[in-house]
C-alpha cells in the first residue's frame, strides 16, 4: 500500500465550501445517528471538519491528530465558537493518549488511506472503544474523481473490511454520500 500524507500547509482546503457541499457534516452525522449523552473520538480530526458539528450533538468529543498545526487551528475555532466539550490531544499515528474503552463512538474521516500501519491503527481504535461502541470510517471512494488523492492511494471497501474484521469489529452499515466518499460502520461486540 502506498502511503500519502496530507500536507498541513494545505489545511485551509479541509473546510472548503466545495468539500462542505459534497460531504456536509450535518447530513453525515444525521445519517450516522448520535446520542446526546454519548462520548465520541474524532481520530485524525484535522482542523475540526467533523469535530465541531459533533460537539454540538454529543456530550464529549476527544479530537486527536498527529499534526500540531491542525490542532492549533482547531483550538482557535473552538475558542471562537465557545465550544467547551472538546478535548484536543496530539497523538501518534497508532497510539492514542486515551484510556481503554473510553468512548461510545469513533469517527475517522479521510485518514486510513494515509496510515502506515493499518492493522495497528485498527487495534488502537478497538482498544479505546467501549463494548457495543461504533466506529465510523469515512474514506475516498476507490474511483477516479476530480478531487482527492490519486486512485492508487485510495482504499477498497474490502481492504477496510479486512483490517476491521481481523481486529474483531463487526460490519453493521455502509453509506455512499457522493461519488467521492463512502462510509462504513463497524461495532465492537466484545
């Protein structure tokens, strides 16, 4: 698998009007279905594309990213919006500074195609998720589209399923929000 890392110098693109129009966070979160008293983690949160709307829907959000520049922008946005239920943490790619089984749900959006050790990444997701918890993976569709990484950097649904199911997750749902984006929900059942 060829790993391509997003250049943080281009981070303003992450909240572009074009991206908001083809992957509207409010619509995605409605489709996913959230509980107001739940605790979620946004792994690879970037500048907060999903973190901020998620914070408006749930009790607590843990926003993790490997890039300090992204987290700085997110902290600034949280301060401007006076959002207080988000804990922003810098992490390593497959080591999250969170206790075992802390969260009810995890969203990881447009991250897995950049991960160097996907099996380790999925094990860490599994570790922080409560039994019965939900993991929502959003990725680029394995198709040639006008935006996004080259097709050879994109992941097939089969690749994602293989990593998740080998880790112990069970696949429960899937979505296709546009030609560009797919979503898959996995659950931790033990």
